[in-house]
C-alpha cells in the first residue's frame, strides 16, 4: 500500500472521527438539555403541588385571605404548566400522569370554594380541608412519579450519550495511532534515505539503499541508487580528468620554471664572454701597447666571441637539463688550455676589481682527455664568475690536478664565504645567500644549480667548503679518460678562398645597429660587392622605390625602429618589386622563419653573422639570377652502372678538399672511416635499444654526408626516423643492410685515401 493511500485513509478516518465526535457532542448536549428541562419541569410540578397543599392548610386553619390569593395564583401557574407539558411530552406514561394531574388540579377550585363556605362550620371545614389535602397528596404522588420518570430518562439517555461520545473518541484515538504509525514509517524511511545520502555525500559512491516494497520510498531509494551510480561514474571521470589536469599543471609549472631558468641563465652566461670581448676591446684602444700583446688580446677576444656564439647556440638546449634529456658531445679536449682560457676570460673583470686571478696546472696532466669541452667550459666559467663576483680583495685560483682517470678542477677564492646553514641550499635553483646579495651582486641564482646538474650529467660530482669571511673552495671531480688528439681545424682564409666566385652584386643592407653595419659591410665589400646601407625599413622602401632595379639583393634586419623588416618587405612586394630579400635575424625559431617567408622574404641568415654563412647564403640566393658562376673543379670519377648508386659522391668530397686541403682531407677521411665502422658496430650490437640506435644513426647522418657518402647518410636518416617512431620492424630491416653499406663506404674511402696519398707523394 502506497504512503499516499495510507495518509489519505488516515486523514479520512481522522476527519470522520472528528465529525462524528463533534456531531455526537452537539446532539448529546441538545438532548441532555431537553431531558434536563423535563426533570426541571417535573420538579416544578412537585414543588407547586407541595406549595398548594401548604396554602390549603394555611387557609383552612387561619382563614387568611392572603393565603387564598396566593393559592389562586399558584393554581393558575400549575394549570398552565400542566397544559404546556401535555403538549411537549410525548411519552404515554408521562401523558397519563399529566392528564390525571390536570384532572385532579381541575377539581381543586371547587374544593377551595367549599372550604371557604364552610369556615363558619368547623366540622364541615375540616372535612373540606382533609378532602383537599388528600387530593394534593395524590397529586404529589403523581408528580413524584413524573419526576422519577424524567430522572430515569435522563440517566438512560446520559449513558447512551456517553457511549456515543466514547466511540468517536476511540475512533479518533485509533486514527491518531494509525497516523503516528504511518508517520514513524515515513520518518524511518526518510531517515534511512537521509543516512544513505549522507554516506554517499561522504564519497562512498558504491553505497546502495535497500529497495523493499512498492511504495514511494522504494521509488525514491531506486532513484538515490541510480544517482549514486551516476555519481560514481562521474567521479571516476572527474578523478581521471583531475589527474590529467594535475599532470598538465605539473608540466606547465615545469615549463614555466624552465622558461624562467632559461631567461635568467641566458643573461648570466652571455655576460661572461661579453665581459672579455668588451674588456679586450678597451685594451686594444691602447695604441702604445706592443704588437705581440695586442695580438694576444685579439686572439683572446676572438676566443671569447666564439665562446659567446657557442653559448647562444646551446642555450636553447639548456631546458633539456630539467627534462633529463641533456646529450653530451664527447670529444678530445685540452684540460690545461681549457682552464687557462676560462681564467683568461675572467681576467679583465678581476683586474677591474683589483683581484689576482691565476691557474695552477699539475705537471702530470695528459695533453688530451675525452669529454664535453663546451659543458666543462660552462661549469668552470660559472665557478670562476661567482668567485670573482663575491671576492672583494685577494685572489682567485683555478687548479687542475689528476688522480688516475679522475680530473679535479678546483676554484678557490678569498671572498666573503658562505654560512654553513646555507651550504645545503646552495645548489638549488634561484638560491642566493640573502636579499642583500641580490641587491649588491645581482644574478639569478641558477648558475650553481646548472653547474651541479652539468657535472652530474658528466658522471662527476661537485663539493664546496666555505667559512664566512674565509673564502670558498669549489671542487669538481670528473672521470675524463685519455684521448687521441683531434684533427686540426681548417683556417678561415682557406674556407673563404674555397667559396664560389661570381660577379659583384649591388646589395642594399638594412640594419639599425652601427656595429652590425660595419661587420656585414666589411664582409660584403671584401667579397667584391657594392653595399648601400640604410638604418630602417622606411628608408629601405624609399630607396628601392627610387632606384628601381639597381639592387640585386636586399639584406633586411627584422627588428628595427620606425618600420621593422617584416612591414618593409610587405610594402616592397606590394609595390611590385621581386628582387631577393634575405632576413638578418637573431631569432632562429621556426615561427620566425615562417613569418619571414610569409612576409615575402626569400630566406634568412642567423645572427651572429659569419663570413662563410653570409657568402654562402648570397651564393645560394644569387644562383638562380646569375649565369656566370665559376663551377668548382671536380675530379672525374669512374663510371658506374646506371642501376647502382656509388657509395661516394666525389663532387661533395672534392669541394670539401678545396677548403681543407688534401693532407687534412686524408686525416678527415681516416678518422671518419674509423668512426663510421665503430658506430655501425655499436648499432649492430644495440639490440632493442632504440634510443641508442637513433643517437648513433643521427651521428652517422652528418659524419657520412659531410664527406659525400650520401647513400649511407640517407640510409642512416631513415634508420634514425624509424627508431624515433618506435618501428622495430623497419629498424630491423634497415639494420640488416647496414653492414654492406658500411663495407662499400670503407672500400671506397680507402681507395680515395690511397689516391690522395699518392698525389701528395708525386707532388
């Protein structure tokens, strides 16, 4: 039975009980009033009969006229009362008594008349009085019987009315009990559902309510259970999304930290070689300095410039330190020369502060060790830079010693020192000694953090000992094995001489920085070109519009005041000029290159500009305009079958030999052949290590391609792509054919080496 029906039934019974009880009460009070009035009327008759009897006695004994008068009035009232009661009362017994009382009462006036006439005769008066008394006694008896009957009816009717009152009350009580029972059931059901919902609200979405019966609570319980199921599913989805968002948040925070570290570290690292460049540039203004000293300064300045270029090129990869994907470029390095060059870079800054900075090199150091020169230089420059920064007077010493394969680079200073409680936080990112250090010395607090991670990446360790006011001692220990000396680098003059020659071009240089104007103009004029310089994009647009097709090429800086290079290029193209435009930009990101091409440029040259890169870019862009290009000499190669590609593209190798010479070319070929065979052997034993295969294949792409072994280079590029994609089947297929390609390269390379050696012997 549904709760609604139960409540409706209870309310109906309650309303019925109240209605019956109310009607019974009204009816009872009405009839009780009627019967009570009958009793009162009967008692009035009894009193009237009694009073009339007394008045008769008083009149008979005393003959009082007053008594006669009162009797007459009382008799009249009794007559009227009896007449009214005969009309109102319907009970036969009451009617019989009332008629007898009325008949007896009607005889009383005659008896009073006789009594009044017999007053002079005592005996007659006595008889008349006794007769009246007898009749009143009879009337009194009838009146008592009438009153008794009225009381009996009141008693009977009262019991009946009591029963009629109790029954509705019992019905009402039963209704109330039923209502309370129903309310208790409702309350229990509501409490059960409320408790279940509270449990679900606490996160226990697997909780379910018992579904019993077919009432509304069963329907509600089913709804709550369905809601819990939906919440459980939704919570699982939300939990998954929250976890994904948490991972994304961590990644975003890591990216933000990496970005901040990148910006801060870029400022920190670039200033070090810049200091050497600016310092030696100031020293070179001294015309009275000896030529040998000036040449030494110039050499150090060039070395600092190269270090600066290397830092700018590599700084975009520093985020790999945070990601754990730092790749070391191992090669032969001179530890003593590296330490000396680092100290030399910091010498101008130390001299400005009146500090002595020197090196202490152990005599038993090997000439060449195997390591990452750029990363080691970065570590040592960080330590030396901090030592100079935080030393007010005294000296900074860089010592290099060796114990077995362990190389120790120690930087000792006499500076302010570091409190003991700060040592444990020293290598954390963004950590400095205190706020005053930030204000006095600046910096980002990233240098030592990057230093530690670089040292750890090189399988080494870094320690520090310091006392406030007593200076600091940083020691870097690295496992550096002895290595063979590297091949000498070709000179810049030879590289420039090997560039293709072509007729001079008329070039418009758009550059706002004077130093860059001088550098690029000098390179171009030495190459025989005619150069016109303007300082912003607006002047470039006017110059092109006024001179028509005088210019063969425009070199356009991107970021300039008044009008940038992008807008200037768009206006030149809109005016209908189709001359080639090359962007000069320090931003080498893909988005910047795409923006240059979209604006209408034909290509870009990355800053800092080198003569080789600039002349090569001009040669490439001018190749489709000029026909009088002097081809590079090419040594004839033996004919090969049309269906077989030679292992060596001799034209690429011959162009390289024009730059480096045959003697260095022989050394490069021998080293390359040894490296190719070693890397191929590494790939063959790498097994399922796809990362190692990708790394070795990546190295072979350039190692083989630079010398002209193009089939091997393309094969290794495909292998690298397959390994990066995780395509094990393709990796297996490409690896299987790798030894044959390697053998062909080895045979062809040895043949060329023998030819070059024979040519040198003949010469």
